[in-house]
């Protein structure tokens, strides 16, 4: 029984370390790990809310799991929450695997419950074997140190007190305590990578290295400590060198090249922006090139310019168009803010940052949008129209700023490449009687 008491003390200690006194949501499948955690929490006088997901993937077996989970909650007088998901439909819609779909669905629901009921934490039965299997999968995918470092016991949301406990130890606890739990038949299949590792790779490895899980976890914890140190160093570096403004962020290429590990800088800068490891390698290689280059992650674009790496978010179409009514007096285009006014007389001198148009030659509402391939403008003094892309090249506009360039349309015709050039049709003439003025405020 001393082994069982050790597990109870472990959970008590982890609860104290995380400063969790009550109000815990238990992600409960009915399997070995979550059922053991349920009993351990009860032994520490916790009264968790039981949340069970029915992913409707195993027919009658899934329904029986849900009934078992409800029965456990009723047995111990605990609040019970159940939700069924059409996991297959979600996976097809989002283009993800069934496993990833189930993960997305359950954690979204758990977070919803946590918020709705004001709970402190979401507890899961993840254990040492899960940690090691996840580490192997991440290694095989070429993950960085943060991925290999694995799960933490407490991250401010998820509470995993059994990460230092093996599956074998949980089986012993369940046997000693007479605990009944459900067996998921899909765990016997080798169709999933994790199951294949669990059934075919790790057992033979453990025969050669009996303390494999413990030894590997020591290495993982070292990686975790080093990752925390590197994160602190990266935070300090970016605070000093990363230049931020309303539309982009940038790093001086020379500063990056002079760092002890340019590739590590690029990784920590871009890892949360959706760039792949191969893209980050290409970006590192491009640092020494004189050419301008462009890399896209889908939501972000990184421009390698002559002296800087510039990261810009790709704007959604709904955010990329603004309509100006005749009565509007302010116009906000990203970081540019204009005062809008009408006048009856042209100024004696023209000041920088002020643009005038013949209001009678414009059709309201005016449309401000980002330029796209194929757009053309009839520049002042020109007979024909010129491609906007060529105008931007002539103006030597940085590649990082091109994608966010606004233009002004009147009745489908481009009248202004905002901040740069105006069009011939709406210019001021001797016949102009009403002027539209845009004054740049910031």
C-alpha cells in the first residue's frame, strides 16, 4: 500500500505546487489513467467536475464509455458533463486527422466549461509513457527544443500531476484499489503512430534498457531547463533588436548574422507564425544573398530586403477595404490617419502630406482598398494607364510594404496611390470649383 500512498502524496504535492485548492475540471475518458486520477483526486478531498467526450467513433463502445463515465460521477456525487461530437465530419471539414480533430474538439469544449463555471484547471491523466511517446514523435518530426521538452505538470490551464508516473505504476494502483476502468479497443490497433511505438518499438527497447522511461525523462527535463534559459535569452534579444510598428516587425540582417546562432533567432521569431522548418532554413540561407526574397506561411509574409528581415501579417479581405462617404471627416488606413475636408479655393502653396482632388470629378462613396495584380492608374500627365505594380517598382517601395499599399477608387477607376501618386482624371484645373482635401495627421 506504500506505493498507493506515494501516488496520493504525489498528487497532493502537485496540487500545492500549482496552488490548486478546488474547482478542477477532470477530462475523463473512463480509461486507466483518467480513472486513476479521479480516485487520487478524491483521496486528496477534491471534488472535480467530470467532463466526458463521446467522439462517436466506436459505435456501441463509445456509448458504453459515456454510460460508465456518468455512472462514476453519480457514484461519487460529482457534477457530470457530456458532449457528443461528429468527429469525422469535423476532420473532413478542417482537413485534419481524426486524432487531431478529437483533440481540437475536446480542448475547445473543456476550455468552454472551465470559463463557464469559473474553474481553476483542466486536469488530465497524461503520464510518463505518454510523455516519452510524445517525445519520440516530436523527434521524428524534427521538432525544436520546446516540442521535445514535452508537457509540463502545470501551465496555468492544464494540470497533469501523473507525468512522473508510468502506466505500469498506474496499473498496480488500479489493481491494489480494485478500480474498474474502460479499455479503448482502438488502443490495440497499430494504425496510429503512437500505438505502433507503444506496441512494437518501446517494449523491445525497454528489454535492453529497463530504466528507459526514467532515463529519457531526465534528458527531457534537461532540455526543458535549457529551453527556459534560451527563451529568456531570446526575449532579451528581441526586446533590444526587434523593431515593431503598426503593420510589421523587422530585424536588422547584420545583427542577426553577428549573433552566435542566427538560425536559432529565426526559429524563435517565426515558430509561432506558421513557418515550416524548411522555410526557416531557407530564410537563414538567404541572409548572405543580395537578392530580395519573399516567404509566406499563409497568414504571414517575411520579406528579405537588402538590410532587414521584415515580417508582415497578411490582411484578411474584410479588413482590407474601407468606404468613405461624402460626410466623413476622418480616414484611417493602417497607421496613416487623414483629416478629410472640402474647400472652394485652391491653396497658394502645396504642403507635404496634403493631397487635393477635384471633388466634382469623383463619385462617392470612395473606395479604399489594397492594390492587386492587374490594377492600373492614369498618372498625372499621362495619356494611358500604367500598372500599379510597375509604379511601385519605379518608386522603389520596399517589398514588405507593397502588399499593404492602399489605393483610392472612384466609380471603379483608381484616382490615388495613397501616399505616393495621384491620377490625371481628378487633378485640380482652372475649372475646379470644389476641392477634396486629405491632410495626413499621423
